[in-house]
C-alpha cells in the first residue's frame, strides 16, 4: 500500500512573500491550486497534490514556511515526483492515481532551521486518492528540536524517538478523532491558532504512538471521515494523514 504523509515549516524572513522561489526549477509553486487550473497540466494522467509545509506554530499573523525541505514520491517518476520547498513551504507533486494512495518522504533541508532551534523532524505522508481529490490544499506542520521540547513539556511526557508521532490535518469536518494504539495526551490546533489538549481542530496531534507491537494504527472519526483507516506509523518521524468531511 502506498501512502502520503507530511510535515512542517521554519522561521524565515522572506517566507511571507510567497513569490520568492529559489533559483532552479521550483518557480511553478505559486501557480493556482484549484483542481481546474492550468497547474493540472504538470501531472497529465497522474494526480495533482499541492499544499504547504509549515512551522508548528505558523499562524495568520506570523506565517512561517519550511524552506528547502525535500518531498519525494516513493517509487515515483517524472519531473514532479520530487520537489524542494521554497521559503514559503509550498509544494506541487504529481502522484500515481492509485486508489490506495501514495507515499511521500519528507526530509527537512540542512539549512531549514536557519540556526533558530535545531533541525525539524522528518516525516512521511499518506494520502488516499479520494481525499486528495476532495480537498483543495494539503497542510503539514513540523517542530524543531527546541519546539519539540516545549511541546512535550505541555503534553506532560518526554519525547520518545522509538515511538511514532501522528499528525492529522482535517478539512471540512469537526470530527472527534481517535486511534487504536496507545499514545500520550492528544493535542489540537484550531481557531485560536494555539496548541492545547483536545481531539478536534484543524490539526490533531497524537504524540508518542506505541508501535512496538503493531506498526499499524487505525484512525477513526466521529462522525465518520474520509481518509481514516489503517496505515503504518513510523518511529522517530512525523506521520502525516489528511482527512476530510463531506
């Protein structure tokens, strides 16, 4: 089964500009993102996946995109099977149009933290074709080593690199989420644009997911969401999942 999961962003002075693509081939990242736009010509028969990779605390008032993160479609081929994010953290990928989804590896660049708080945690993203088609824009967040420390202090449990970190982006739904594996206290990011204990929000984070016995996790929503189901969660990484409501 293939899958698509994502992660985060950084504090970079030009990130808010949105048009500061780095030299050498990522200039198309600021093209229109609606499914009927000319950007679809990039993918041909494949499926367009577009979105953002931003900092854990990025907000409307202080947007922070993650620069120079490598997005790579596993077993992908073609001009848009891999991307490096510009300062605003935007990306456009073309993925195989398989119903079971596509897996994307996310590797923050060596300069992504700009010396501000240590490296961002790498990730892997899972997206089902039906969910990609239903949402206009994917969104993933990641934390630096320094922000991870304060986040886990808030959670009340130390970060465990032998466990998985599950990040869920919710579109068109106010569903309450749950997973089958043991984990630390769930955190949510909603209209207040701050992280707090909870299971409902624009983003929901399941920290320290125990994958020692079973590396797969079942995600459910109440009411039912598109994008839930059973998928693997990797230890020492952020696993990104997109879910959507009707």
